[in-house]
């Protein structure tokens, strides 16, 4: 399983509220980058003032245990579409972390996932990972364990380039990777999307089984390049 490279991303919002998302170490030039959702590092809209702070990453988090320690952020960015307009079609982000004095670079220590950006929205046999607190018709999610969904991804419509797949995870799973061609014997696959959002009713409950991701095309390439070389 790719658990060591997937973990929890904790943060503090501009108003002081705390929270967490999911994220994955991604192959990068600096060997210290985590891929996640835009709303996991930025409020959405309002520009630079709404970035979160005190971001830490705990790879392979498991029921409160931190087997590989904590990693402290040093640089992060999201898309203009998310930072300026809170547009979920651009809800993706990357965070660069500082190496640990004792363990060196993040990806050297826990591994990383590859990526396929710019390959469209149709993928087969995709694993979507995350740490959900709740979900669609689920009562057993607690936020303490890593779960995954498995299935195929599809473009939403001819006029909407987001992608979606059947997945019952919700809060806490945001930012978790969608991995194509995951081979358990090697422990890694290719990130093609992330858990971004789902549709809810007036009480905030999911209305169907679908999880959505922004298309990982030019916007993803630009964000990855900006952080990978930081």
C-alpha cells in the first residue's frame, strides 16, 4: 500500500480555526512536495490574504500515531482560479516542506507518487485515498484511518472539464490523491486528480455517491512547477 506517502495536512485558517485535509507526497525536483486541494491551504477567494498558515504534514498518520514525524511547510501555492474566485474547477494546490534534520528529504524518507497531468479525465482502475470523518451513507468513518475508493473516472460533461468518480468519502478526505496504475508491489501510482468536493443538500449531507476533482491539466502543471522548484 502507498500509505507512507499519504498523510494528513493540518492547518490554521486566517480566522484562527484549525482543521485538516489529506495529501500525498508527489515526485518533485525539491523532493519535499505534497499535492492536495486548494481549499486545504486557502480559504477560496480574496487573494493572498486568505492563505492558511502553520501547515504541517504527517505522513502515514494512523489513529493519532505519527510514525514518520511532522514536516513543516516553507512554501505553498494554489491556482488563481481558486485563490481569487473559489472556483472548484481549479481547487488544487501544492506545498513544499522543509527537510527534517535527522531524516532528510520527505520523498527520500517516505516515498512519493508519480503524476500524469494533461492526460484528460478518463482513467480506469483509480484508487482515491483519504482520511474521511464522514461520508455518503456511511457511519463508520472517524477521520483516524486511511480509506480508499476504487473505480473509473469520467469528465463531467462536454462543457464542464471537471472529473468525477463514485466515492463515498467526505470531510477530511479532501486533497487525497486519485492514483492511476497503482501497483501495490511497488507502492506507488500516478496522481491524476484529488478529492475536491461533492454536492450536498440543505443540511450539508451528500446527495449522491459522486466525488469531484478539478481537471489536472495546465493549471496542475503550473502549480507543480512553481512548488517543485521552490
